């Protein structure tokens, strides 16, 4: 037993140091690739920045929500702009695998249109309009179609004035539902 106590005392200390050091090395933060420039308008970053900006600004919002033309309207202060703009944020098309999956059309300096080349892509089209280099309109068209359901979304955003989410969803055996959320910023 004497050799075991000495083994633990003298050998495990240097061995422990090596294991801890190698363990710490594996905990280093991920390094992002350099040169990974965004090919398309960065929808995700734009709406994350808008959520932060609107949270600080805390505007009053006249918000209407409707389901199959049954509408409710109230004046609110949105507490979680990240969640409120989530459908916009997740419509980002800057995934590396989609680099060649969208066409880019420019209409002068003010309007850029991204259109999906492949029918299986959910985000079909994004329109970004700028005035004096600043975004003044973002429109996104999403569509999903499979054996169980069909879903279409039209997302419209005018900074500092309006956001509109229009959704139509048809589910087999359950029928069609229409949803609309409109927020007018004051």
C-alpha cells in the first residue's frame, strides 16, 4: 500500500496538472472564420439591433391582433422586442449553404430584392429599401408547403412607424386560419 500512497502523492500531481491544462485548452472560445462576409442583407443583425434600439426608446404601440377577422386592439409598451420581431429575425438568408441560393436584383441605389432560386427554401423573397443609406422598409415573404400544412407569411417593417405580420396557414383536416398582427409606433 505504501507504493500506492506515494504514487498518488508524486505521480498524480504532475499528471493532474497535464490533464487540467489540456482541459483548459479545450475550453478556449471558438474562433470565427475570417473573410466570412455576409453576401446578403443581414436580416438577423438588423432586427436584433432594432430590438435593442426599440427597447431603449420604449415607444407606445397601438397593437392589433386578429385571428380569422376577429380583431383586438390595445395600446401597449412592448417589453420584449426581441420576441416581438422574432419572425423577422429568423428569416435571415445568410447561411453559408445558401450562398448561391438567392438572386440579387437592384433597382437603383434604393431597392434591393433577394429571391429564392430553390422552391424548398422557406424565405422566398426579401425587399430592402433604403433612403439616404438608411433602411426605411423591409418586406419578407415566407412560404412552407408540405403534406400536412401550407403556410404563407408576409412580414412588413417600417422603422419607427409600423410593423405588420400577416400569416395564412392551412392544415389538413383542421382548415385554414388567418392571422394578422399590426403594431403602429407612436
